[in-house]
C-alpha cells in the first residue's frame, strides 16, 4: 500500500514511521521547507522520532512540499494543526488550505482520513465540500473518514500501536476502509457510527481532563488562601479505591489539545443555541493559572523584601510537559511575559528547549538569582541542588515535597 501523510509534526511523523515500519511506502507533505529538507536527510525534529528511526525507513519514505505526489497513493491521512484564533475561536485555515490543495490531485477510489482535532460536523460539513471541488463525490467516488489523533508526546507506555484508534466514516464503506488502514499499525480499532461521533469523542477525552485539572487548580488557589497543603489533600483523596481519579494542580495547561478543545466544543455549541458553561468555565480557570503563579511569585519575593521589578527570576522548565521540548500553549511562556511586563530580569533553564528566540533568552542553569520558579519538572531535574543554591524557590509542580527549607514555597 502507498500512503500519504499531510502534516509532518507531532502527529504526522509518528504515523509516517508506523506505516513505513509496517512495510508501506509513505509520502509525507509539509509546508515547511526546512522540515522537508531535514527529514529527507534523516534528521528528525520530533523528540518521539529519533534520527536512527527515520534513517531506517529512508527507502520507504519521501518528504515533499508537492501535493501532486499524492495523486498515486491509496490513502491520505491529514494531520495539520487546528489552533485557536486570538479570540479563542476555531482556526480551520490550515485544514481549509489542505482540503483545497488536495482536491486538485484527488483520485477516484482514494481514502482520505482527517485526524486534526476539531468540532463535530467539520468532516462532513467543511472538509468534504472542499474535497468535492475535485468533481468527485465523498462516499461514492472517494472515501472519507475521521480518526482523532491520540498522540501524547514523550509517552512510551502507550504508543500509536497500543492506543485504541477511534474511526468514524462518512459511510459504512468509508469506515470499513479506514479501519483496514489503521489495522496495519494499531492493535485495536474502535468503530463509531459517524465522523461526528469520532470528532466529539476526541473533544470529550480532553475536556474531561480540562475540567478535572481546572477543579484541582481552583482548589489549589483556595488551599493557598487557607494555608492548606493541596498536594497532601490530593494524595489523601487518591487513596479512595473508587469514585475518585487523581489530577494534580499546576501552572496551567499546554499542548495543542487540552487548552484548545474546550473552546472548539463551546464554539460549536453556540451554533445550537446552547452555552456549555461548565466546559467554558474550566477553560477559563486553567487560563488564569499563569496569572496566579505570577502573583504567587510576587508574594514570595515580597516576603523576602523584594519587588518583582528588578528582581532576577529564573523559570525552570518552559515546555508544556516533562520530557519534551514542545512549547505549544505552554503556560511558562505566559508567565515569562507577565513577569517581564512587571519589570523582572528573566532567565530560564530547560534541557529540552535550548533557546527562546521570541524572548531573546537561552537556556542556562539558574545562578545569581533572587527567585527560581519550577514550572515544568523534566526527568532528572536536580531539585535538591535548586533548593540549596537559590535564595528562593517557588515550586508549582510539587516536586520538592519531602524537602523542608526556609527558602522553599509550594503551590
């Protein structure tokens, strides 16, 4: 089988590797010329895909900017970004551009699967009409399905193969063909009746996490005011063997999915004259957490007779989660900008992010600082060294539990 993958990022490139390792020929399309050149030279830009893995599939994988190279593939998987606009509304432009370009080369009998996270109805109402500009009819002349990505960057216990794959087709035959495609690389494929059901499944998964993270984040703010250790409370509650699932507080949510998905569903719900107040509130609570973190840093400095303005503040960990260098929607970036706006002198340390060009900063171990804030705790972080060397440490991840020190403040 010959397979095309559009979008060679955190979702698309692991798909390329999986299909190629299964013995299929893969054509990868991306708009970034630098990414294309690097991939064709065997150099990966994704932590989850080592260079050696990419080099091992070089005979079965070609990266290209040309949609025309997709004309002879059997199936096309679309994994382009679906971000939010500045007004927190769905930005489908990358998907629209992809659909328009793909329509120019679409062939009868091809299967197209959209993996980009989006609101229910996108595949049928927005993507299918774009592809039908080819003159081919979806479900009759070509096959169309939606299968939400479930990639968790940096995770090794659940991979593309071992994570169940959701598939919903425009027709029964569309679904059948999409199932056959993913059975090549996934141990379990879960079929749902429609693309809309598959689209909403993905949103539910992440909104479930968003709501529970918002709950524990709000509890963390309350515990801060009440003088109660939120980490102790969460750990104690987690001993209940039923009816409770442990979520940990933190500086906010990052990545492509969790900060974005609640707003996709809320936007779609308004078209049905419904306000998803619970869902929207969770998104708003999590968006406020960086502001709370800056306030907590300010109060900690104030207790040491220092203002934020002019203080040397180091942020430890700027990617959105441990073990990866992914900066998408990272709360650390918001914290950095808020502190800079208040006049702080900033630095940061992150082994996975060597440089923040937008902020004019390079990663360095925090020395000669007034305050160190732990925002993301990467594996191997020497927290004992931080606490022993820094005059003040504010821990937003609970990784210093078990350490008692006068210069240590926890969320």
